[in-house]
């Protein structure tokens, strides 16, 4: 079987799933790997055969998306040209982790697509949602990377089509300790915004990771560290808790490691609002935004130091077998929000 595995290059979760799934997939099929988004110079821990500019968003420094930078980075004509020019005739199936170029090209050419993404679970009717729905975001989720069949990943198995997170091997094998610091990953906030809040709790050591800076800097009780997969995991596994955005990968890993978790969804990011609703449902502390008003909530969370028990078995092989079977006779009905 000839398989095209395509993933979105923005965000860490898509990349992590590729790293974990591709070695297994290559033992089952002949595989090519394509990626779009994330910048053409971004390095990945998997061999990539082809790259596209794609579509993505740029984080701001005040808790949300930098829409100006995101719009300037868009290349709609390039995207349309890529979709029209691809020849997928040699592939039996596309396994797609929320990657739009190959998803739309495959739809045009009648090549089956099986979606393997967190977004597939987020839009499922059985998954938790915030009280207020964002109709524009819903349309984007429904149409961004269309698939004939989908397997989603979420914090809980809300439906048969939904699996628990793919936890990377390094996390499963990590030595878990408690050295007293709090690991922080809030990429949508700048250093000044973070320091203004975390500096008000001087008795706590904060280890803050971000792509906004390249070298370690310590300011009082706050240590700013460059984004690094290994460094971040070392910090998280030895922490007394994790403060992060309401993405998918980092909260999943923190829960797997048994760490107290506090999440702050990005402003205007509906997927993270959905994740926050799901996490709150299982007992994780959430904050609507991060700022001076957050100090009391942070202190209460630190005092409580509550953990949430989860069961995240390694289901990677079963997921791939299910995906390849679904590609032959799609039985995994793709689910969407109502129009």
C-alpha cells in the first residue's frame, strides 16, 4: 500500500503525532511525508519529502493571535496553485493531520483521505464545547482539511471515533520528580506580560519557555528559557505543576505525568476554548485570561496542588490499523457541527 502522510507544521501536537506514528506506519506501508505551515525553514524530527507554505497563524504577545502578522503571511494564490498542481494518483490513501493542501487536492482527485487529528475530535458532537459557539471558527474547523473518514484525539474517549492522546515515547519513559518549580508555556504572551504576573508570587520559581527568546534570562524568581523539546520535558517532568495554554499536546503530557495543571485558552481561539471546557469537565483548573487579576487564582491553584488521574494507553498501532481499514471502506463517519 502506498500512503501519503501529511501534517500541519504549525503547533507541536501535529509534529509529535508524526514522530510517534511514522515509524509504525512505515512498517505497514510505503510512506511519503508532506507538511505545510510552520515556516519553510522549520526543522522537524521526521524526514519530510515535500513542503508547502500552507496556512497558519502567528502568536501575539498579549494572549491571542497576531492577526496582522497572520494575514500578511497568507499566500492564497500559492495555496490554490499547490492544490491544483499536486498529483496524488500514486497513493492509495492520504492520512491527514489537519493539513489543508493535500486534503483539498485529494478531494479534487478522488483519493481517499482519513483524518487523524485533534481537530476531528474537537468538532465531534459528543465533545465538550464552550457555552458560546463561534460560527466562523466552526466553519473553518469543518472545511479546513476535509476527510472521508476521521479518527480524533482528545482528553477523553467521548465517542468510538475518538482516541486518547498519542503520548510521545520520551514522555512515557520520563523520570518524574518534584523539584519545586512551575513549568510555564504560554506562547501567546510576551516576557513583560508574564513577568508582571509571575513576579508577584516571588516564593515560587517559574521556568518559562517560549520561542520569543533565544537565550536563558533570569529576572528575580522567573527564568525565561528558549523553546526546546528536551529542555521543556525535563522541566515539566521535574516540576510541581504546569501552567500553559489550552492546546492539546502540553496539557495531555502534563496530565499523563500526573502534574497539577492550570490552563489559559488563547483569546479568540475557539479550539482552545473547547479544550478548556473539556479540561474543566475532568477537574482541571482553567482561567479565561492571564493578567494582574490572575494572581489570586494562581495562588489558590498553587495551594490546592490538585492532580487529575487519566488513563492514556499507547494505542498507536490500533489507530493506524483502524485508519488503513477505514481508507478501504470508510466506516468512520466524519462528524461536523451543524451548518
